[in-house]
C-alpha cells in the first residue's frame, strides 16, 4: 500500500505540470463527473467519494452530476457529446460493456467515442442460494441444474443487467440452463429468494454480503480468483474448479474520445492517488470494492476491451434482449 501511495503521489507530481501547460484545453471551471445512475445508489456513493478526494490533486473542484434515463444511455451520451477538454468525465460500470448489443440504436459508440481514464475498482459477484437449498457447493449446484427437467428458477435485478449476465455466464460454464425471473431491482427480488420461491440469485457482493452474514442466504462461491475479505470461508469459483467463471461489476472513468493525452494522464493520476488513500480504501472496502490505485489509461482500455468482448459475445450467444 505504501509503495502504491508513493507511486500515486509521484504520478500526480508529474501530471500537475502537464495540467499547467494545458490550461488552454483544461480551464479552471469545475470538473463534472457524470454518473448515469441515481443519487445515493451503489455507483453514486463511490463517485462522490472520489470527487471529494481527488479535488485535492487537481486544479478544479470536482462535482457529481446524476444523469439518469434509458438505463445508462442518457448520462453516457452527455459525456460522449461533451467538449474534449477534460472537464466532463463519465463514472460508469460494467453496464458500459454491454450497451451495443442491448441497445443497437445508440446515439454514440461505447468504444470509439470514449477514452478510458482509470479503472478504479472491481466488486465481485457472489453465487448465492436460499438458505435451505440442497446444494452446498458449485458441483452440487451444477448437478441440480442439470437434473432439473424444467430448469431451476433464478432471480436478477432486471433483464440484461449485470446480475442476469453473470448468471447466464455461470449456466453456460456449467453446461446447464435455468429460468430467468427478472425483477425491478435486487431489493424487489430478495423477498422471493429469502422465502424460497426463487432458489438462486447471483448478486453483487455489496448487497449480497449482509444477507449471507445474517444467515438469510448461503454463498456457494465468489466469482473471482481471490477470496473476499468479508467472507474468508467462502471459496472462489477458481478454487471450486471453475477458473473461467469470473464476473465483476467494475467502476471506470471515461472521457470523450479526443481529450488531450496529458489531461487524461493527469486525471488518471488524481483518481489513482485518491484510490490509494486510507479513507477511500476503508469506506469502499466496506462496500466490498477492491480498489485499483495503479491503473493506467492503457491498462484501463485493455480491461474495457476484454470485458466488452466477453459480455457482448455472451449477449449475442444467449440472444438476450432488453424489452
């Protein structure tokens, strides 16, 4: 951690002169961090924390704007069409990687119209079941899924959402099938999971962990290659024999394509420095987010490209559509 903090501080020290040289392309107005999700939600909370902390390392005040509508399309479009001056950035999630096949008439290209700034954190998905469900591990779940003639029901927070896609990935890696029961959000789905009407839900760790710790649901595996600190006894999918069954919701910052490279580098350094701070590590660690304080624009672009290929391929293969 100390080494990462030093690296972050050094990166910012190198980046700030670049900002000073680029005053013509980066004016002194506040930097707008567009969040295409509702205020107070699991994406908005980290965005506001970053906005608060990274203002220490940039010559601009950072303000969060929630621009919702049509999933994440409205807020994302705001950034796609914003001036290329570094004053408007997008704080988004894995939803960005599934936009093209789910919304074929987008007013922007999720890849060509954006430049990645920083991958700031990942939150793994957790495969959970009703507390009385018979399967105790992934192998038993796989067997139950395969032996069920009609397929077992599974809940999600909505058609085409991250929970739906992660569960579909699980089914395909297991060579099994299930019956998708979409709800309007995780909160709406959980009562039926708790009472056993729906036996399975793959959920984001942030919302899954409290139910698991209270014994209201059971975790079969964390969809990651490392264990979750909040659930040290729960194996990873890799440990359970499914090394290719990995799924996160991740948080990434994007800028309009064509934003000057030195501005991208400066913003990247500010996000990395904020991510390395103890207060950010603690507060977002409590939300089960693993902070990444050494990302680069290049590594972020590689991540986005890989995730886009993965989820777009799954959506097309499974013929998933948004009604």
